[in-house]
């Protein structure tokens, strides 16, 4: 049971997340030679106020959603 964990800033639409899950799952299944149904994708969405880079919060560093 392969597990893919994705950590990214919050703000993506359900459709975008759906595409991420479908794309990552199908590619891993292709490369690993396993059934796509056995792959789990976990998306952790993090608020920029809870993500720091270079000593500052990303909410201070980046004002636009990425």
C-alpha cells in the first residue's frame, strides 16, 4: 500500500486537489507497477501563518496564494 503525502499551503480548490490525487496515483502505479486502487494520497493543507521559511512566516513573506 504506497502512501503519498503532499504538504502545501491551503487555498486549492477541490477540483485541483482531485487532479493532484488522480495524477500522482496514476503515475506512481505506472512507475511502481502496482494497482492504482492500492495507492493512498494524503494532502495536508497548512496555513501560511503556520509555515516558516528563512526565519519568517510565509504569511509575511508571500501575500499571494501559491
